[in-house]
């Protein structure tokens, strides 16, 4: 316990020396103190990590207060010789030296705007990775889940008449610090709970750590050394109100595996070892259970190894991608425009994952309609398919190790699939994900200016004539999917020709990609989504500003060809999104007012695109995907079922809502 006077002195020195005016920075000071106490135990402690929680008051996705987590790593030290030798003056001043380092690093971190980004990174990890499982696996390593040397948890201040003290501890059973200190100020007195991972640290060592902690703390606030945390020097019991807790480190001694498995005792009662004895009595049985669990988790361990291996085939592509992301982030950070970074990142992630998620859906659809045997549910679903699903779900429900193994394999497959997109082997037409990708061995950075690609056919361009329905015959564009067909763009001008709506229609999956199931899909008869554009007076004639999926990018109409009636019959469009000097996305569309085109007509369009210098951005024949077209609506039992369920009406409502919302 730190007395009211000592606590007041500590807070005053914090304000005077460091301007640490909040609980976070006070906790950092205490963390520096715990590092010094560790140094006296001849434990090498060269760095510390501090995790915090941010509350995002103005989160766009919600109108309520939301708490989210992030992290910052503070690199503190090394411990000086005078401090490690235990010289008292050096120890006391060392607290503030380390606290200043923590303060400076934290202040720089906060002022840089990085906390919000840390929250987003952590949130992304929680959404797309099985963090709990990864922590459990890491706890089985040689370090027993001990990632940090020491940690501080400061819960703030609590004032309530009649309450003498409140002690709390944070679980360190499966993962955490070797030493953990939790503190709370109750009615002006700062109370401490000391924890350690047993048997990495025994009770005697923890007591020494607590005593050294108290000695340094008293000296740092001007109260002199000696004594312990528990009371002034000369107290009868020495350590009076500091509490000691032991959590069993998984991988060293396997008696306690539950997160709350912490044994607490008053340090003044040295003879009360009943808790430890009760744990020892259970060790044999629980060790047997643990060994059995380890055998069961061999499958999970082996499949987890496939995750890093999935990066290897496309390692150079991942390296190039990481470098481009870092370049974009650094440039936008220097411009104080990280919002653009995150909008571009979310745009990229949506489609990188969207393509990957679509593949198992299409596979299951084909499997459904290829399954043999009689059908049920209105003669729609084969019994063998239902039986297979029941068996598969039953296995997952019964065997945790199978679930974990499947999760690992799914993550590995996802990494490998995205790597294909970064490497260009996933299909240049619809899944060329690389940032600032290369052409013929040369990296092509950024987006061209409109004048660099604009063709003479655009000299007298009339936007009003551009209205109407266009059929997309080929594309290079990862916002589209090669598995769809009958793609079209119905362009309508609004607001006196100053804005436009791009109604993108499609059907899917295509007969080529899903020969067994294409006509059973709920969107086999079409679906729509909208992109919205505007005409900017600062742009050249032929440039439209288009927005969709959280970003706005220029849509260059590069080339048009007129028919005998003077109306536009062919068009080449080029969209390019550049952020922070890095090209995030390029889209190239070969359009015609007719649903049919000859090979010579398409070859002619490729020749014009090459003349515009667009091959290096993906306009070549070998870099585009050719769409399929089919006539007529599909009528079968599956389409009748979708109609009965109201899917077609729901799609119409969604289309209308999106269109109206975009115009507003």
C-alpha cells in the first residue's frame, strides 16, 4: 500500500516532472518502476510493452460510445550499471528517467494520429483471425506464454466511505507477463496486487520483487527507501496490504489452465501454503489430461504450420505489396491524410477477400447439383448432399482439433489465394491485386494523366450522346468477377448533366464457370449495383468522377467510335485510383452498344488501347477477361423457389434503395 501522503506526492511529482496528467502515463511511470525492480533480480529487461484501450466517440459506424483496443510498444532502457548495482539514488532517479522515455514515446505516438490506426489494425485482427486460438497455441511454446517481462494495470481511483481496500488481478494463466502488478487508488491510498507465473517465479522471488518495488517507489516520491510496499519501515509484518497471486504458466507446470486460475494469499501469512498444496494434489490427474489434450492437438499444430508456408510461393509478391503499402502509408501520413489510406485499404480488402469467399460458395453450389441420389425439399436438394453436410457439421461439432485444423487450412488457403492475385497468377482480368504492379519486368508507378491516354476520337466528345445501355465485352478490373456474365452499364445523366448514375447489371454464375448450377442461382436472372458520378469543371471533357465502395476515382473515357448514324457504338473506359503515389486499382472496360462483337472488332479496340499506352496498365489481350452473353430469362424449379421466397422482389427493393441513396 502507498499511503495517502505518498500517493499525493507521487501524483505531484508526476505533474511537476513529466506533466503526466492521466492514468495512462501514470501507469507508464509505475511500469518503469517495475522494470527497475526487475533489474535487481538480475533479469534482463530491455523493453516493455503497454496495451491500452481507446474510446472512439465519433465512430462513423455507430452513434454510441464504443471502446476498442490497440497497442503501442515502448522500447525502454537499457538498465544502467548504477541502477543494476542497486544504488539507491540511481534507482530513484531511474524511475523518472524511464518514465520520461515512456512519456516521450507515448506523446509522439498520440500526436502522430497512430492510436486510431492501431485500433483499426487490432479490430481487423479480431475480425479475420482466430486470436484466441493463436494465443492458446503460443502458450504451448517453450516460453509458456510469457511474452513480456513485466506489466502494469492501473484501474484509477475509487472513493467510497467504508471501503478500506480493493485488490484485483488480471489473468496471466495462459499468456502474459512474468511479473504483473495491478494497482487501484482507494480513498487516497494506492493498493497493489503482485502476480507471477508459477513455477517460473516462486513465492520468495515474488516477495523480493514486491519489496524492491515498494522501496524504489518510496524513494522516487521523496519518502526515502527501506521498508516494503505493505507499510512504513518497522511495520510488524513487513508487507501488510500488498497481495500476491500465482498463475500457472502453461508449458511449465500444467496444474491450472483456466483463465481465472489464480491463487491469492496475504503475503504476511508465510505459513499458509494450503492453496499451493491443493494445487499439487491435483497435478498428477491434470497432467494426464493435459498430455491427452496435447496428443489431440497434434493435428492443429501441424496444420498451423501451413499458414507461414502459404506465403512462400508468392513471397516476392507479398514483399512488393508490403513495400507499396508502407510507401502509401508514409506518404499519406506526411500529408496528414490517413483517411485516404484507410478508404483505399478497405476498398482493396473488400474485393481481395470477396473473390476468395466466392470460390467456396461456387464450389458448394456445384457440389450440391452434382450430388447423386433422390431429391427432397421440392425435388431440389439431393439426399446425399444433406447427409454429407450433417456428417461434416457433426464432425466439426464433436472434435475441436478438427475445427482448429480446418480454421488453419482455411487461413492458409486464403493467404495462398490472395498471393495468386498479388503475383498475377490468379487471373489478370479480374484478380490482379498488386499495387504499382509491373509490366514486362518494369514496375509501373501511379496513374497516368488523362492527356497521356486520351485519343483523338475524344476531340468533339458529347456526354449526352454517351447515355444509354452499354455491354461490357472484356475487362481488366478486380472489382468484377470472371464468374458472372451478361454484364452491362446503363448510364443516365442527372442534375442537368452534372451528375450520372451507372447502373451495373449482371447475372451469375456463368454457364462456363458453373456448368451444373448456373441456372439455379438467385441472381441467374440478373442483379444490379450502382456507381454514381459527377462532372468536375476542373477536369477535361471526357473525365467523369465516379464513386463507389467508399472511394472516388476518375473514370477516363479514352476512346469512342461512332456508327454510321453518328451515335457512339464503342468505348474504352479507364479507371485508376492512386493514393500516396501508389496505384491501388486500375479498371479497363471494352464496351459496345451491341451485345455481340466480332473478333476483328475486339482486336481493333485492343489496337486502339495499345496506341493509348494502356497495355502497361492491363489492356492487353492476355490481361483481360472476356464476358459471356446469353438471351432470355431462366424458368425452372429453383427460380420458382426464389420467387416464392421473394428474392427477386428483395433485389428490386435493394436496387431502388441503393439508387435513391446514391442520388441523395
